[in-house]
């Protein structure tokens, strides 16, 4: 069973003084609804007191004939300590009225009476034991709660400056008595002012604090946006620099590739000319058929080259491949670093374009060979050349 202390405030209603000087008045000592209890870890537990629990006859009976204290004592009351803390008592007639528990309170202590009349202590806080059913839910009017109070048993009533159950739970004094006062703290200075004034000041300060927070939030957002703009500008500058660097890298790469291509061509030009493969050993003399073929090929190339380069072309002392290259160079065709097959194909194409039909007619008119050797009838001024393998 848990121990709880609630707060209620009195609405103005006529009180009376007894012949002994006691102060007797009606008091609202409990209510239904949500009650909040701060926890040591900073959480606030919302407990719901349903009407059926507040109106339970066994619960109501515990509010009658109980001791009244000025503020809550440090311990629950019993026969051993009531004399030390009591400043009055409650009547035996307890009423449940539309969500509130009401009872007549008699205050017998002069100091407590003066505190009530000054308005220093006009709220009531019930000290009671209760079973807490930790089942969360929502009240009929839509308020969420964390637990439900059941089996409420009152121990004492404390007259306090501020109780837990709210301003509705309080002593009911006459309209002519002093209005309830409240403490207002400004710059660490405490002032006692009417509750209405305190509420108005609190509302004003809350509005100012909210405006200040909104202004600070706007300033933070402005600084954040400014910082983001600056970062965006730096990113754009970095992007432009990266684009230029990429273009420069691409240009350098193209230059490197071009240099590599030239290097490959130079290396290929330094290689020895390709020679057709032969199955005959290198130390053997070429066959008659091979010689005939080479002579016929050279004659054809010389004849075609002179047709392209003119009769003044001096082919003596040059190989058949060098003659081909001279003809190709005269036609503006690059021969450096080219393979033999490429040069022969380009030469044949050049011959065809320069008058292949005439060349073929000249070759067809050559005399037939005899004894496997090509018999060439030299011209009246025969050229002299040396066969080069």
C-alpha cells in the first residue's frame, strides 16, 4: 500500500468562530481525476482516482474524525505522535458531492488559525494510504494515466500553502476573509501576492520566455542556413576545380597516348624487314622455282614503280620492298612502322589506281619461260641491277 499527499483549495464560504475561539469551516478534502506524483528519477507518474473509489463508503468513512495538521508531518499519524502535530480535527459527517469529498474542519490551534486567516495556508492536502493498480489507460474525458488508485484510506488532513490535488481542495472561508495568496519569485526575490496576480505574472513571463526561445531558434536557424550557404559555395568551388583538373588530366593522358603511339611506330621501324617463311634450310641455295618467282615479282614491282615514279627513277641497288616504299611515299602514303603485308597491299592498290590494266597487258606479253627459268628480253638500253635476296 502506497502513501500519498494530495492538494485541494477552498472556495470562499462563511466560516465561524466557536466560543472557545476555534475556527470551524467546510472543507473539500479530496477529488476525483488525475493526480501527479514526481518520482526520484525525474519522471512524473499520473495516477487516476475514479469516482467509484472516491465515493466508496469505506473510503469516505476514513476522512471523518481525523487529526488536522499545519503542513504535513514527517511521519504518518498514530496514537503515539498525534498530540505533537495536531492543530484541529475533522467532523464525522463526510459527503461525496459531484466528484469532491467534503467534511467540516475545526482548527483549534491559534497559530494555525492565524495562518489560515492571513491566507498563508488555505489549501488542504490529504495524507492517506492507497493501493496503486499500475495499469495505464485513458479517463472518460480523454486524459492518459499510468495507474489507478484503489482502497483509499485517509490518515490525516494537512493545511498547507500548496497541496497536490489542486486549488479546488481547500478550506471554505467567508468572502470577507483575505483572498488566497501565492508566492511569486522574481530574480531570486520572493513576493507574496494574490493568486490572480501571480497567475497573470506567470503567464506574462511564460509568454516572454516563449518569444525569447522562438527568437533564439530563429537565430540558430539563420546561422545554420548561412553556414550551409557558405559550405555550398565551397563545394561548388571544389567541384569546378575538380572539373578543370579532370580536363587537364584527360589532356595529359591524350598526350601520353600520342607519345606512346609514336614510340611504338619508331620501335616497329627499327625491326628488320619481314621475310616469308621457308621450309628450306638457310644454308641451301634457293630453288629454280623460287628464283623465277622472285625475279618475276621484282620485275613487276620495278615496272609498276617506274610507271608511278617515271622512267627516270633509279631502282638500282634497292630491294623490292624499298622500291615499293618509294612508290608509296611519292603518293603521300606513310610507310614508317608499317608491316610488309600492309605495304604490299597498299602498293597493289596504288598500282591498280595508276593503271593496272596497262601493267597487266605488259606482263601478259612477256615470253614464255623455258627450262623453268624466266627469259626476259632486255630493252635496247637494258638496265643493270643486282638481285637481292
